[in-house]
C-alpha cells in the first residue's frame, strides 16, 4: 500500500496533473512519515528497517516542494528534490581560506574555496594596497548580483524561456560613519531574448525577495530594491 501511495504521488507531480490534490496528499504523507518515531522509536534508530527510511523523506519532500514553487507548477526534476532534501537534513558548511600572496603587497590577499577556485582581494592605494583585486565590499555586491542572476537563469530554464544573455548591475550606498555599512542596494537586470514579461517579473521578484541567500542576508541591514529591462 505504501508503494502504491508513493507511486500515485509521483505520477501526480511528474505529470503536472491535479495539483490541488497532489500537494495535500503529499503533506499528509509527510506527516505520517514521523509516526515511526512515536510507535517504533527503538527500531527507527537502532538498526536499518523499513521504519527508518521514512524519517528521511520529509526533507526530500521539502526539497521537492521548494522546486515546485520556484517553477510555479509541480513538474519536478529527477535529482534536484533529492539533493535539496538531503541538504535540509544536515548543515551545509562553507569554508574559505585567506592568505597573503606576497610580503611586498601586504593587502593583496587570495581567497580559496574548497574546490580550489580563487579570487583576489586588495586594498586601495590610499591605505597601501596595490589595487590588484576587488575590495571586500565589492565582493559583497558581487555576491548579491551573481546569486540573484543564478536564480533567475535557473527559473527561466524551468519555465522554458529562451534567455540568451543576462547582465546585472548592482549599486550600493554606504553610510559615511564607521562602520560604513550599506544602507541601500539596487539591482538592475538586463535580460536578452524573446521572454514573457510576466515570467521574468516572477523570476526576478522570487529571486530577490525569497530565494537568493545573499539578498536575504543583506536586507537585514540595507534596503534592497530591483528593476529589470527585457531586450528581445
């Protein structure tokens, strides 16, 4: 019966039919997956069992729902829900290492991520920098712009829009007093291709207001605004 139930839910999501039926059924299924913790707590945690597998599924379903709402429909890919689901089950930890490149250029630093990709950061000549890399605050604006751009590209693909190119301009106003934090950040999107304006609006607004981690963080201290132009 469990297998039949899950196959039915999968077909409803995959075929994009009966959305109003599929989502409530999936929510009921997610709630029921916690029942092993109540009725079979020992079996759930002491050895592999049919009960333990259902504890992981709410996270997988949560990832599926996120992907569905991004698209504005319930057509799901085969791998994204699984990957997102397991990300909800364990913390996602990032680590960046910073090192100085040369002793003669004390402010010229290199940031390296876990994959080995690097970015140069440097100070302005007014403080003794050599101007051979981005400033730290410029990197912050870059993070906001690239994070939002990736969201928009992803959502345009999901909506089968022919996005030929995208450019994002990010402007930030900082307060004069120290610490000179950003008070206002504005993103301007230029999108190229035969695009549906309504779908572009939905993608851009969803990115900036809901899904982009960088914008959601900086909006705690700065006002984030946006607009866009479509170039057919």
